[in-house]
C-alpha cells in the first residue's frame, strides 16, 4: 500500500506543478500582450502628434 500511496502523492505533486507552470505562463503572456498593445497605442499617439 505504501508505494502506491507515495506514487499517488508524487503524481498529484507533479500535476500541481504543471498546473502552476501553465498558470504562470498564461499570466506572463497576458502581461506581455497588454504591454505590447500599450506600446503600439503609444507609438500611434506619437505618430499622430
């Protein structure tokens, strides 16, 4: 029973890690896209002025 339990815990831990990594990546991507859009708007304003 013990090895199976440890394996289950390890698998859960790995899944949690993967989930956190994906969440962090998506947050970073969103942040980068927002910054990119802001830069484009800023450039457009510069061009207009």
